[in-house]
C-alpha cells in the first residue's frame, strides 16, 4: 500500500472501530508523539488510547498529502456537536506506519491588534 | 524554485524581516487562512500582520514535506522565552505561493484517563 492509501485506510479503520485493521497498518515499532502534551505511545498504547477515547467520535478526512515516506493528513473529529481538528505527520516503511507526530489545534480569539487587516 | 526551496526561503526571509523578499515569493492572489480563529488575509494583509507582529520572534524550521504543488512545514517560533509551533499547508503555482492554511497548536495538560498508557 502506498502512503496516501495507508493513511486513508487508517482513518477509515479508526472511524469503523476496526482495531485489528488499525493494528495491521502499524509497524511493530510504531511510536505516536503528541508534542502539545509531550505524550508518547507505543503501538499497544496508541491502540488502547484510541479504543478507550471517550464519546461517540467521528472522523472526516479533509486532506492527505503524500511525499515518499512521509504523509501529512488533516482530519476533523466530531464529538457531541464539537469539531476538533488533527494534523498528523506520518512516517512509513515497508508498507506500515512507523511514526506519528500529531497536533490538535484549538480555536482561539482574534487578537484586536490585527483585526483591521483581515479579509 | 521548487516547493521545498520556496517554503524554506519564505521562512528565512521572514526570520530576516526581508519583506520585499517575502512579497516576491507570494502570488498576487495569495490568501492565508488561520482556521482556529477563522481569520483570512490577502497578500497585503499577510505582509502587514507579519511585519507588525509584536515582539522579537525567531523562527526555526523543524521539517518541510513537499509533494507536487503542496508543501507542509512545521516551524518553532521563539518569543520571549516561549516557544510556539506552526504547522503550515502551502499551495503553489508557477513558482509562487498561492495559499497558506496554518495552524498554531498550543500546549495542553495530559488527561488523567490515558496517563497509564503513555511511554
């Protein structure tokens, strides 16, 4: 599977709660890093956190950009009327995902000083 | 200039406050979108906001991933001892940057429920 397809398949498997499929897409040495909270998970931890993530969340893929062994995706995660957004940097090797560096940007207020220059 | 070089040159020009160079890298119809605050800027507005951005900020490029007409970068912006992070999705055309969709993820606390599964 090439990178773009691998990442698209991962998000679909997550949405379907198809954990054996998710597991199959991850390399044995897979590591996930969430830099904002400085959390790191190995393959088992990543699966566990996603399985246990509270609430009836749903994923929509916004974009997937693939370059050789790196893939970046942007997804929306809807949960109880709230929309979160994840930007995910994946690395892959031999058809499996080996590394994920993922960001969860939150909404913020527009600062007053630059309001006049926006469209 | 190819995509990776274009984006690297942009960040270096921003760091150098070389605004004529930044202007040169952006297409006439350039648009920047900050989805977290729902702000949009045209070329003039983007230049103005960056020129006026308060404080002695400094940029370090962490990674640049290029695929055809799309480039994604992750940079660190240091300002008064604080480190912010930007994830930027660029689109390009005819050697100029046409579009920027940019995220500024903030640090967050580790939720208690998943602490036991982290490395």
